[in-house]
C-alpha cells in the first residue's frame, strides 16, 4: 500500500485495503507516473480540461 496517511490503514475495511484498483501493486506503481503539482496553474489546467471535455 502507499498512502501518506499510514495511520488510517487499520481503519480501512479489507475490501478497500486489499483492492488493487485503490492501492496499486509495487510493480504497477513503478510503471506509473505521478502528475506534478501545478500550484497556481492548476486552475488554468482545470478550466482548459473542462473546455476540452465540453467540446462537441
């Protein structure tokens, strides 16, 4: 599992804690990319992404 709030793990039910769609395997996580923090530019990213999704 990987979550910065490791103290919460005991509070999770096994259906969530053992769900590979929620907690990726180490092998899959090694192949994954974590998006960079866009900081103040995040609002611009969200607005443009919303425009793309709304396009016909």
